[in-house]
């Protein structure tokens, strides 16, 4: 809810966030291949509309490292197809708008609440991969050279740096990094990235350094490209669907992770589905005006909160401040050296890498470490969405394996005599007990079959089910097969402590009463034992030893 109660804090927070966002927006725009103005357009549109319609009060949105990496890949692919940015422009912005629409749909379908289930190794590998991508792609600009469009090309062409190195560009890039990391020791009230941007741009102009610069930036308000999108070739819409889904999925993850950070700082609770809707609207509008897509930006959000931002008004003020910069400072922004932006982006990439996860790589379970490394490598060298998908599948399989191992360790065959000592000898040596703890699911099905094969020819078995809250289809059929096998061998099967969900499932497929009679179902283990003691003839052996 927008209110003037915290107006002073919102203004200061919004202005401060805008100061931090400006150099990043310009740098991300240049890295994307669409020019610095695209980053600024994206920061303005997304920053305003995501704040207005989103579900996190203090979130500041705009182009981010992960989103820019994906956008750059999409843009490079389209340029390769159409030959130039201008020819590919309609398809590029249509893809960005479609990504925004997908985000809105995700919010309406209430998918946002499930993002929190993403395992840490997947997030860690993914974010570290993004960080490495950003750093690697800035190697050439750091030395004053034009950057290859792909990671692989950066490595294959690395030898060209020695022959084309621009020492003035290296000096600017190095000075940028030095200011970013050393200036906060003097004061943290002014963002060090902004200091580097302003000071080194002035130095470059005054000294007349021969380094690449941003170049001309369009003046005035951005044009709305609805006619451009409607007039494009829609005969092959699927070429945009997959990239748009990639952007939407990444935008959702990126934004909601930032929302969690904001919650921890403000002691509030965001609305994940509303946040996705806000991000979707913001990205759609950004695409319509030719801006880069983005997401909730962690650093800008933290700066906003620490500077006093309390409501969504702070994020909107951040966007308005950037709009004022666009209208009044474009003539100066064109002089910003590319090596300075390269230095800024390298610091961003270094900041994204999850050093905590990498540091503990040898201390965590090997399965988690493997997932993190695989996701990291796939992120850098293959594709971001595929990396997350593979990571999630691997993490899910490993989780199921762990649960199956846990179930196997707790599901054992025990002799009755170990539990009851007051039962006549002629009975207690003819009974075995299956102790189950936890859900019976497909990961446990094979172990159950092996247990039954190893089962001795006793007269009866008791399935202790009081700690089984649920059973899935695979587990249900495995249990049915196990009971059938025992019955075929003349062994009576008794259920003790059967809970409602497993009982309903077993009745639905007629295991009860066709394989296990009603008289062999007991509410508790004690009542089952009591029934056996009182009327053993009901449970006597049908097989011959």
C-alpha cells in the first residue's frame, strides 16, 4: 500500500537506490548488445511498475546480472539470425514482452509459492555460474577490445588479447575496480560504483584517452513499440516461446530470492504470486519501450531498505529519478568509457559468486557438491534454464534416494519374541513383524520386495503401519505384491495401526478385504497381539514346514 507516512525514508531510499542502479543499468545495457539506453529503459519501466504492482513493499527492480546474461544470449542468437540489431529488434522485444506475460500467468497460477523449494546446491551453482559468466564476458572489454558474444568464443579467441591490448583501457578498468573496493573504506554514504563512473569518465575526457565509449544515447522519452511487435512476422512464434519461458523462470527465481532477503531485513512477509504479477507487468512494459528485462535486484533492494525505504513508493521514486537522469544527462552519458563499465560488471560478477558454497564444497555431502558443480558448469557452458532443470531433477532423485535409504533402514523384520515375552512359545516363534516408519513410496518399493523374498515361512506377519502417514501408487502396488506373495506361501497378513490415507488406498484397489480380511485389521499393535493370544486358530499356518 502506498502511503506518505514514511515519505522521507522512501524518498531517500529511492534516490539512493537510483544512484546505485544508474551505472549498473548502463553497464548491463552495453553488455546485452542493445546499448546502454536499453538498460536504462528497462530500469525505469521495470523499477516503476514492479514496485507499483508487486508483492514486496521494499523491492527495487531492474536489469540484473542473471537476466542480462540470458538476454544477451537471446539477443546474440537473434542478431546471428537476422544480421543486425535493427533487423532482430522486433523479435527481441516481442520475446521480452512475452516473458513478462508468462510471469503474470505464473503469478495468476500461484506458482510463486513453490520457488522456495529450490535446493541450495542448485541455487548456489546457478548463481556462481552467472557470476563467472559476467566476469568472463568482460575479459575482452577490460583490455579495451570488443567482447565475443559467447563464452566459448571468449576462450577460443583469448590469444587475440596480447596483440590488441589497449593499455589505457586496462588502466581505466583497473582504476575502476580499485575505486569500487577501496572507496568504501573512506565512506559508504556514496556508492563506490557511481564514484568510479563519474571520476573516471571525467579523467578519460580531460586526458583525451583513446578508449571505446558508450556513444550516442537517444534523447527524450522512449518510443512505445506496439506497432513494431504487431507488424512482425508471427509465422514462427515458437522461436520466442522457449527464450521467453527461460527469462520468465529466471526472473521468478531471481525476484523471489531477493524478496526473501527483503523479508529478512524488514521482518515482513512478501506475497510471491503478486510479486510475479508485478514483475511480469514491469517486464512487459520494459519490452514495449525497447528496454532490457530484469527482476528484483538484491543490492539495490538492500540499499533502499538501509537508506530508509519502507513502502513500494521508494521503488517508484527510484524509477522516476532514473527517468530524470535520462531526460537531462544523456548528452554526458555517451562519454562513459566501456572499460569503466567492464570494471563495474566484473565487480558485480565477483559479488554474485557464492563463495560460501564453494568454500564448503569438500565439507558437504558429495551428492550436494556434485549437483552444485554440475549446475555451475551447465550454467556457464550450456544454458541457464537447462542447468536449473538438470539440477532440480538431480536434487529430486538424490532426495528420493536418501528417503528410500532412510525408509529401508527403518523398515525391518523383527521377531515377536524380542518385543513380547508373555506369549506362549508355540505362538511367538511363528510370528514376524514388519516395522514401517514414514511414507511407503516408489523409492522403497524394491526394498519391500526383497524383504518379502527373504521372509521365513512363519504362520503370520504383522504390518505395523501406525507410523505410515501416506502411501503412493508405487508403494501401494508393491505392498499388494508383497501381501500376495506371503498369502501364496500360506502366511497370514495382519495390519496394525493402519492410518486413514493408506487404508483408503488399499481399500480402493481391494487389497482390503480380498487379500487382508477385515478381521485381520486392528487399530493398534497391542490389540493385534491380544487377538492372537486369545484365538490363535484364526492365524494358524496354512503351509507345511
